[in-house]
């Protein structure tokens, strides 16, 4: 349910009568932003594909494409963040507030608007100053002012501020609204008054702001990006002499890595393969191959998630493509809904390393590890975890009665393979384009998009033009939510580095007894916890730049370490009761979360054993490099 609807239902406020005009204004503005954001996604695809085509086919590189793509990308990131804010889709940890009474939940939902508003009001002027300074910088290829790019920051922050005001004004219970605003003002005022006493505390402030304050906001369900941003802004302005524009500058730096352009493009690709029927074709082939085996459709689910992950890169898109195809038949054969959602969630964690995973792209962008190496290194760890999950499936379904299930004839399997072949080929096309030097990891998604579009139009004859615009808007909103977190976490990571925390952490971690094995064990435990609390991408952006140099010092290969980090984080992300990925699987499956918790335990144990095996045997991560 939409956050605003949660508030209204809890406060008994009548939307239609008292807030109709405000909601009309909000939706009108959102529709304009949505049109522009959708156009930006489309423009990015066209610009990048034009660059690939000109360079590879015509042997005439267009030197301006990367620069133009970078300008459009920051606008896409900021307007996408605006859409995510208006749609209440910024990542929040809601496990704690879900256990509260409606009145308390409504208060925290309002706080989830008021706290971001406080951050936005604090940074909008520094963002304007930052953009103004870029007026005198000229871009190299296009020879235009960099203000065209930097203006995205104050415009995006300003639009989010406007939506926050509209949302607060449309809340009917002014007591709750006033209480939430008052709490923000009191906490901010107390910290401001304590500033002279905080400055001498040195690195103790890291605990106060980046542990205490962040934890309070995250558990209170304040969107994670804004929790990071508020804590960073407060730390820098209250305990250091660093100007506030640095916060905006670090956000800009975090969101401007060109490699991150692949985030919206792979999100869109994931939606596209579901819409064109490519995912359904792959699942149909696997079902014809294994449907007659005990637990066969469960094996198909594991294999289908592996294959689809190799296309879309986005876990929500993977689960949405596979579950609706398989679950009805699996339930008809006697599978329990709880076990199905547990296995779906477990496969989400299992396939986090399958290229072109957004997590792989993110970890490469923030740590400098080769994206091509990560894409290669991620294939075998996903298989190891698949084997572990299949062992649990075999144990649970080994006594199934399938006497009523007909084995598919060889001709039927062959026909299903023929239908699925264009879809199955896509992961290999993507990988071949990167390895063969046809396109970079950023550009290769456009090849996948063009391939999927042509396949949908010419082969599967399934391309719903009416869904195209909503898919573009959804791509922008999800990408904006991800990229704003990366920007905010980059600012926090910079503050941690400047404080000397990173060097202290390096000394402590390198001094652990037992060397690399102990370091990897601590990493697994730490990222399971971080994955459940901060979600995957924020945890990686925040701690990746700190821990990867340490891994190198203790002798752990960077690709091997990346696989361990990603798999441990995936366990936390998809494990109940805090893992957001688990609740996403429940929402996609339309199965109540309570039903999957007990069956999930066996799968979590299998994932943990698999992660330990991968940590102990580096060959699984680096053997194909």
C-alpha cells in the first residue's frame, strides 16, 4: 500500500474531500516528471547504442556520446529519485514498524516524509552553490558549460522538497504531523547546541552520527538514502570545518560513475524480457525437461532464476518473470505456498553473482575491480549455491507422488527448446559482446535491449506498446532510488575515510589472528548483518572501498572477495525477518510472509554452507579468469 494511504487509513482522514486538490497537483507534477524521466531513459539507450554502432560497425567513434550520456544520466538519476519519492518507493526498513500499532505506524510514516524534508532543506542551497560553481567549467567534447549537468542536483532536490511539502500538507492528522516535525526540530536543535562539545570528541562522533543516528533513523523506517544523507550532513557541518557543499559534491561523485549507467538500462532490460515473453519461453523449456521429476518444478525454479538473472540483472524483475509462470502448476501438484516463496527468496540470494547483476556493477564502480572479471567470476559461485538449494529440494520432495504427471515427449522438449533458443541465447550475446570488446559493461545493456525488442517483435510476436511508457517510468523510479542511496553512501564513506576510520579499520582487520580465513569469516558475518539492515547496495557502497584494500593486504583475491561479500550480503537481504528481498518475494508471489519463514530456514542453511565453501575454495571465484 502507498505510504500516504497508510497514513490516511490510520488517521481516518478523508482524502477525497480535504486533500483532493493537493493530490491533483502532486499527480500532475509527477506526470510531467515521469514523461521527462521516461524520455531520458529512452535517450540514454539511443545515445549509447549509437556510440556502439558507430564505433564497431562504422569504425568511426562518436567522441561525444559518453559525455552526453553522463549529462543525461545525472538528470535521469535525480528525476528518478523524485519519482521514487513521490511514489514512496525509496528503500526503507519496515520490519520494526510493521509490528507497531496503527497510530504509531502512521506517526513513523509521517516521520519518513519529515526527515527527508529536513535533509532536502539543508542541502538545497549548497546544491545551488555547487551547480553555480560548475558554470565556469566547460565540457571537453561538447564544449558547453557543465552547469547543464550540475543543475540536475538543485532541480531534483527542489522537486523532492516540493513533493514532501505537498505530502505533509495532505496529511489529515495535524497532531501527528506536528509531532513528527517537532521531533526533527528538537533533535536538530539539540545537536546544534551540542556542537561545541562534540568537536573535541574526535572519532567518537562516528559512533554518534553513523551508528547511533543512522540506526535510529533506519529502524524508524526513514528512507535509507536520506538517513545516510542527514547523518553525513550533520557530522560534517557540526563536527568539522568542511563546507556543506562537500556533501553535495560527494553525492554528485557517487551518482556520476558512468558504469552506473548500466543500472537503469539493465532494469529496463529485465522488464523487457518479461513483457516480450522471453522469460516465459525459457521457463517453458525447463519445465518440459524436468517437470516429471520429483521436485522437478522446484529445480526449474532454481535454473530459471539462474538463466533470467543472466539477462536482467535486477532481482525484482527476475522473480516477477518466473514466479507467475511456475507457481500455479507447482501449487496444483501439492507444493506448499510457504515453501515456494521461501525457495523463490533463496534463489534471489543464490543468483546475486550472476552477470549482469546490478550488485556486480555497483561493486565494480565503487572499488575499481574489473567489471568483466566480476562477470566471469560470478558464474560458478551461483552454480555452487544452486547445487546446495537443489539438495534441500531433493530432500523435501523425494517422496512426491507424480503418477498423475505425464513425461514430455522428446518432440515436445525439442519444440520447447526451439521456442526458447532466442531467449536462452541472450546471456551469451551479452557476455560475448563484453569479452569480445564490442561494447563496455555500460553499453552492452543497449545491445541486450535492441536484441530483446527485435526478438519480441519478430520472433515471439509479443510486444505490448501500451506497457512501454509505464516500464520506462518504473525504470527511472527504481534507478533513482538505487542511485540516490549510492550518492548518499558515497558521502558517508568519504566522511569515514577523512576521519581516519578507514586506516584504523584496516589496522584492526589486518591484525586479526588467523589471516585470510578469519578475515573472510568476519566478512561473512558482517555482510549478512549489513545486508539485512542496510540492504545490499548501500552496504557495498559504504564498506566496499574500505574493506577491499584490506582484503588485498591479507592476500585475498579481489574477485574472490567480491563473491564472498555479495553472497553474504544476499543471505541477509533475502532472509526473514529483516531482509527486504524476502518481503519483495512475498509481494510478487502474493503469499503471506509468515508462511515462508519456517521453510526458509533450510534454504538459508544451504546458502550459508555454499558461501563458506566458496570462501574456502577461491577457484570457484577465480578459476575461469
